[in-house]
């Protein structure tokens, strides 16, 4: 199992738009086949860093998931929302394996 953590640098004046983007992914990501842990927006302190976190089996499954997401109506609409509103300044994606204990089946 791989955990994908997406770190976003967002416009602090467009946090509501990022929150809508996150809610949209809340439906679209599971439909495309990834196990969504959640999207996390700034609450206090840092106002520009947000995260999206989900699990996939492996990188091959990740590629298939990404293709399904990009080809879905919900995925295309959400990508277009981000492009049009420009609330994301930077997006970094990294994959991790659980090191602290047993993985869930």
C-alpha cells in the first residue's frame, strides 16, 4: 500500500474555493478507485499550506486511478475549477509507505 500526500500552496484569500475543490475530490477520488483519507485546509497558523491524502495499492494502480479521474466528469470539472480560479500556486506529490506498524489489508 502506498500513501500519496499532496502538499498544496494555496492563495490565503481563496481558502473557500480550495475548500470547495476539496469537497469535490471527496466524491470524485473514491469513485475513481483511490482510498481517500481526506483533504486538510489551513485552520490556524500557516494560511497557505493544505494537504490531500489518499491510498493506492501500488504505482500501477495509481496510474490507472489517475486516468479514471482525468476522464471522469467530476475530475475534469474540478481540474477546470482550479485552473479557472487559480487558488493553487504549487502542488507537490509524494508517495510513502507505512513504517510504524502493520498495514491494513
